[in-house]
């Protein structure tokens, strides 16, 4: 049985019901919006975030309508941020297909993302799920701050390892943290357990983003050639930060020069990737990623064993061992 099968096995029926409800939540009388929503749903990803919601909820209690509502709110937010991110990044592809903005242009893509955010508000108010809405709203605030902090530091090329963790905690980990907290909240877990699941999700999210940053160096066989996207966008991720802080003056100078002045040159980007790989940047990043994953799993140690806890543990391992 594959990792994905182990993860999905105890929540297969919940995920099937979720897909129906999520599709219903995106319905609109505007034909253009229906067409775009259909395009988005057809190209959905692995839906890792709803998995976190259902597994955390089932591990701590029994799913109810509130858990489905929580998963829908999370997926609406995740989808909205992907659509908006593609506009911000001027990206033409998403999961191997054309992005919404590539087909329908930026203005329409922004409005589609806004529609999804409005659905979060409406669905929360209609169901009187203000407690869940509060968790979602905090996540939106954190993600926005994380993106802006990263842009600010990219301009200044001024980022320490501590600041890097702050950026990814807000930008990426906040959403996975919200998945786990909202899953616990949906089954009326006490505040102590909710905070524990929030912390669990945050540490998983940190590991998740470090894994993504390592992918940019093409060190995995299934990724192929390095993309160098982070270097091109002047993003100082953990592999680069480590090398800048732990290499001699000549290497630091060369790396900064490439990022500042040659970040559009393929040959220079390749040189930067080689420097980072050959000077322990990837090895260090993987070490830190595994530490965060271990800390996350330690938070589950006093929770009774169940098929849901087993699947959640497998989901954490999948997060750090995935190949794309």
C-alpha cells in the first residue's frame, strides 16, 4: 500500500463527500465564473490540506457537518491564494496546466480569488461558524504579512535564518497550522488540544516549505534540472542562507553578486546552484526539515493510537519525503 493510500484509507468517505460539498460551495449564476471554477476543480492537487483537517478531527473526535465546513473554508482559502499568487508572481503555469491568469488575464483571476474569499465569509456567517472564521482570518493576515516580508527582504538581500523561519511560518506554515487547529475546533476539542494541534501544524508547515525550497535546486531525480526560480526572484531561502553564513568571503561575495546582478543569466544561476549544493546548503536544509518534522510528531506522542493518528503520521512523513 502506498503512502497516499495509507493516508486516505481512514478518511476515504469523508474526502469523497468533501469533494461534492466543495464543488457545491463554488457554484455561481455567472457562466464565466462557473467555467473557471470547473477548470480549477478539474486540475485540483492532492488536497493535502483537507486531509489534515479530517485526520486531526477524526483523531480527536467524530466528524460532523462542522468538520466539512472547516475543510471547505480551508480549501477555498488555499485555492484563492494560489490564484492570487499566480497573478503576483506573473506565473503562467499551475500544476502542469495554464494558470487562471494565463488564460483569462489578471483582472479576472483577481476577481475569481476575491469570489472565493467572499464565499468563506458568507459560508461562515450562514452557518454561524464565527469561531472557524476567526482561525481563517488569522491565516489570511499571516500569509499576507509573510509574502510582504519576503518581498521586503528580497529587495534588501537582508535575511537571517531566524527571519527566514518567520517568513515561512507566516507564508506557508500558518495555513497548515490552521488546518490542524480548525480540525480540532470542529469537533469541540478543548483549548489546550487546539493549541497543540496548531503548533503541530506549524512545525509540519515549516518542514513542508523547506522541502519546497530544496526542490528549487533539482537535487531529486524526479525534479530534474534545477529551476533556480528562487535565485531569479532574489529569494534567500535556507540553503542559500546557510552557505552565506558558513562559507569563506569569496564564495559569499560571488553568491551575492549573482543574486544582485546576474539573476536572469542561466549560466550564473547554474553556478549559484552548484555553489549552494557543493557547500552543504541542501544537506543543512534537509537536516532542519527533519528536525521540524520530528518536533511535530513528538506533539502527538500522548494522543491515543488510532488509524487516524497513524495516517496523520504518514502524512507528515509524506510531506518531507515527497518527490514533487
